[in-house]
C-alpha cells in the first residue's frame, strides 16, 4: 500500500477473510502479523529498506502504479527491486499480486503490463471499476467522466493513458512563421 494506514486496512480485510474461511482463530487479533502454522503473514510499510533481505513466498502491492510518484526508498522501482530477489527463493511457486489503477505509461506496473502474454505464469487482468466492483455502477461515475474524462478513463476505466499530447500540430505552428 502507499501508506501504513492503507496497509493496515488491507491487512484487517485479509484477517477477516481468514476468519471467515476458518483458517484463523477468532481470539487472534493481530496488529500487523499473523502465523498460520509455519507461514508468517505480515503487513509492512512500502519501503525498499524494510523489505530488503526478507524471504517471501508471496507479496501483495495495492495501488502500486502510484508508488512511482514518490522518490527514494518508497519509489516503485526501489520497492520492486528490493522484493523481487525475495521471491526468487521460491522460484515458480512464489506469487506477486499487484492491484492498482493505472498511472500513465511509465513505471514498474506499465513495464510488467507490457510483459503480459510473454512471461510464463503471469496473469494480467484489466477491467474497469464498474466490472471489478459491483457496488460502483457505471452510472454512479457519470459526474467523474463529465468533470475530467481523461482522468476518469484512467482512474475508473483502467486505461493506461499517455500524457496529454501537443496543444497544436507542428504544421500549424510552421504555417504561422513568416
């Protein structure tokens, strides 16, 4: 997650699902980690410093495309670079799950998305909010699309959009030069 509070929310949701599946005793109320037999599940901050050197069979990134808007140890490339070797210990049995709305055509998420269909074992699902979340019907987003169609197409429509193009075509500018 992009920050500690969001990570804690996601972790509590995971714990709730483990309770519902009967995999975790209700008396367990973990703050940021839980054990299931030999498996340790932790909620860590999204920093390349806190993740480096750990062995992980799986990692989950939420809104990972938006990590590219930060710098230093919180940047997407730094976090991905720190965790990728951690997953390699488990080879093809490791799992990285990335959920995000796109943030343009750059960063780790864009690079990985470009590898869909090429890398064995990779699954890429690109669906708009109204399909992924039945509690948010398309009609509910009309105001967002009217306010800023480009931003809404990216944020809710799951489109990887390039930065806005030129204001004027170069031919128009050349025609004005005397």
